């Protein structure tokens, strides 16, 4: 009987027992090479979703969630084998969950940009002009540096310096993507919010932020319900069929989150 129990509890073949008596499968993903045949958690419509979909042809199951937090919760519960998500939100999740870790090797790299309707080329030009100025004077680096890096201040709010006589710039986002956009109390803050606030300021406009599901952002911008979309959004060929993008304002990396054991 003792030999049978020992065999059952072999890490390579069975689940880890929790204090509550429930079981969570042992981690079996140690690199991207292990993804074929696994159940991969992603946030619906994100770059992680796009790249993970390639593994469906190799026998993987893609579990799509409305938020990254839901995907991470499923990972903790053993409902998925791993989660593919952007590096900075991944770091925030792992910092709050000691039973999770990020694999050392990046999954893929990507550029973030602001999505704008193809019918609004004038706005695209104005946004690009503002981004160029924010890059040149160091403001964009300062905004990003306040959330990412060794000298982060936790939160940062761009202070508008221009008069706003040109109306309101409406930004669609999904505010569950720390540190790019997330809630602090009832307020949405983050890199994308401060970046868009600075862009609007240079255009003489106020910024209004609308929180919605990630996969609704492009549709909202196409339909004119929002002027721009900013949510750690990667420029892809498929998205370019339906929407235009500004110049890149930052780069990021997709990573794989797994359970520690």
C-alpha cells in the first residue's frame, strides 16, 4: 500500500494536494516548446490570444477569458496549464501570487500603438505629431519610467499645461492591464492613460476614458463611439485590415506564466 501511495504522489504523474484537500495539476510547461497539446489561457482578443491560436493546430486548447485576472485565476485553479500575457501585467500578477512564476525566455516581442479609425486620417496625423513631441522632450520616457523600472513611483499623473479649447478626446480601453491601465479606487490610471492625457493636452483637448471589454475597443473606435483606443494594443496585420494605428509609443514582450510547482 505504501508503494502504491508513493507512486500516486509522484510529481511527474499526479496533482499537488492543497491544504484544502483539492488538487491542482503539477506544472508541465517549462518553455514554449512544451505548449503543443497544453491548455493555454489568454485574454480574449489580445496578442497573446492571436499567437496562442497558432498552437491549436498542434493539439493545444485555447481558453479565452474576458480579463487577464480571470486567466490567472484559472491557472491557479489548475483549469489551464499556463497563461500567455504581456510582461508588465504578468509581473504584477506574479508579485501578488507567490505560487506563480514567469518563464525566463520571452514568448514574443511586440510594439504598442494607439488605434484610430481609418476614416480619421487627420486625427492620426495629430496624434503622431503629439507622440513625436512627447518622445523628443522626454515626457513619454518619464511617464513610462514612473510605472516600470527600478525608480518607479507607483503611480503618476501627467499634469496638463495647455488650455483645452478643442473639445474632448475619448479613449476606449480595458482597465485591467496593470501598469498600462488599471483602477486605483474609482479612477483609471496607468501608462496609457497618462500618455493619452499628454497627447490630448498637446492637442488642446480633455481626455475621457471609457472602460470596456478588450475585444470591443476596435469596434468602438470604428463606430465612432470612441476617438482612439489604447490598451497595450499591438499592431498586427489582421488588425490593420480594420483599423489604423499611430506610431509606436512603447514596446513590450509576451511571456508565459506557470505555476511554481
